[in-house]
C-alpha cells in the first residue's frame, strides 16, 4: 500500500501546498470560529464580566496548547524528515514517544492546576468580580486537559504525514461539537459559564476518541504499538529541541496575556480585559489563514529536506512566503476599515465597542508584517534548525512584547498596552529579515534553477 507521505516528494509544489494548506486553513478557521461563537454566547448570556473571566483563564489553556504544540510540531518535524528518509521505524517510535509525553504532561498539569486554582487565577489578574466566573470555568476545563493535549498534539502528526483532510475533519468535528453543545449546557440546562466549559470538554473528548480510532484502524502511515511507547531520551530531546520554538511562542503568549491582564486591571479595569479578550479572538480568526499556509508548508519542507530535494524545499518556502504576505495585507486592510462592526459582533456594550475599535486599529497597525514572520519560524521548525526557530519564536513575545507591555503603560497608561503590539511586530519583522539573510540558501537561492526545472 502506498504510504500517505510519498506524494510529498513527487507532486507539484503549488498543488501540494493548496491540498495541504486549504484543509488546514478551513479546519483552523472553524476552530477559531468556535472560539468566536463561544465568546458571543458568553458575552450575550453573561455579559462582559464573563468574557473577562474566560480571558483571565485563557493563559492556562495556552500553556497546555504550548506544551502539546511543542510535542506535536516537534514530533511532526521529526516524523516528516524520517518518512522522507524512509525511516519508518524512527517515525513510529517518535509517534509513540509523543503519546507517552502527552499522557504524562496532561495528567500532572491538570493535577497541579486544580490544586492551585485560586492562587493561579489571582496571579493571572482576576479581580474580585471576575474570580467566581473564572474559577467555575477553569475548574471544569482542567479536567479535560488530557483530551485537549492529545487532540492538539496528534492532529499535528496527522498533518505531518500529509493527511491534511483528516486533520481538517478533526478540527471541524471539535468546533462543530463545541458550538452545538455549549448553548445546550449554557441555556437549556441553565448552567451559565460552567456550561461553556462542559461543552468544550465533551467536544474535545469525542475528538480525541476519533483520532485514536484513526490510528488503530490502519488508515495512517504510522501505527500505535506498546513497544513504541517506551521513552527514548535521545528521540525525546530531538522532538523537544525542534518543538521548543512552538512552546516558546505559545508559552510566552500565555505569559504575555497574564502581564497584559494585570496592566489592564490597573489602567483600564474589567472592561479593558473583556476588550482584549474580544480582540484576541478577532486576531485568532483573521490570522488563521496564514497559519494554515504555514501548517501546509511544514510537511512539504520537512519531507523534501529529509529526501534531499533542495529545489522543492526552496519552491515551497517562496510560494508560502508570497501567499502569507498577501493574506496578512488583506487582514490589515479589513481590520483598519471596519473595526466597529467587528466589535459589535461580540457585544452591545457601547463602552466596550468604543474602546475596542480604537484598540483594534492600533494593535493591527503593522499586522501586514506577520505573514513573513510566521512562515520564517515555520521553515526553521520544518528544517530541524532548532536555534533559529527558537530565536524567532522567542523574539516577538519575550524579547519585545512583554518588556513593552511592562514599560509603555507607565508612560502612556492604557494606550501603552495597545501600542506595545505593533511595536513588537516591527521589531520581530526586522529580526526575521536578518535570519532570512543568514539562511538565504533556503529562502532565495536556486530561483533560476527552479524556473528552469519548471519549464
């Protein structure tokens, strides 16, 4: 039987990128849409205090996303390169080690989170008004950590072997279940914000079962066997070294939100936290097509790098760079043109709409540069260049955005929080250009040869 991954080294790059990126984009857009609709349910059913509570609790969700993302993306890079090099045993062992890591991390993480729930929410900036809602919501979400971590990590593995359709269907299934179950628990069973949490946990649980069934039925190039679950330190180090960049990107985003929430409590109050929560969902939804392109590019670059097909690696990168830049420019124009209607999707609160439309324009002012940054980071992950991937992931959140969030509000108050985002974007863009220059053989060399080869 032909392996799922074989076509990554033979089919035309534009066709492959479309076949991989479109399902990834659709799946992630649906996932982002469920986050948007959840926020609408909470805003309309509970009010801005409910949105603020979920925003306060969200860093915990992002921490687990960072950990599972590190395992899934790092493992996906290892698996793609192993499949490209015809090392199926290594690919299967890497997959088994990822499952073992997911189980260990999610169980221990949920236990710690539930044990220190209240002190953790205080640290994250929960006010007296927000605390009861945030505690109810997060206390339930933590019980579903194992489902979420498994689904997020393993979905990256499915995509890494070239099966973008199943990865897309998995994300759509999770989102549709969440969108359907949340209002039932919230409004039919009258469970309020606890209902939103129950809907999310149940949806993730069903999705995890579906993914597990996919691998057990032999539809994948990979297989689950007990002997592959035994941890191999060298393999785990390789997975985590590449995945560290994804962990830093997501983990630092969690730290960033914690700091931003604390600054907003001081300079803007509960309303400002709710506004940031809404803008964060707008940001997720509008940037998902770019992330879809990056996700589609990862197995292409990883497989062909493992197969030593440098021309195909280069073509994949250049095409992804062009598409992502065009998408980022479109996002910039959209948000700048219609910020008020975007805010009105979520809330009818006049104060939140007024604050939000101003904040949206400021925070997205330099968003046109984000596409190139995201592709650059993805390239280094796929190539297994852990240092460069780590540097670009570390830069925006840790080196630039977090210090700016601490410094600027002391001089400019609430406006300083909003202005920190575009300043971090432009500084990260400059760093990306420097890294591209240092590794220009992968990004720009062989263009003439590529054109000749395509004729």
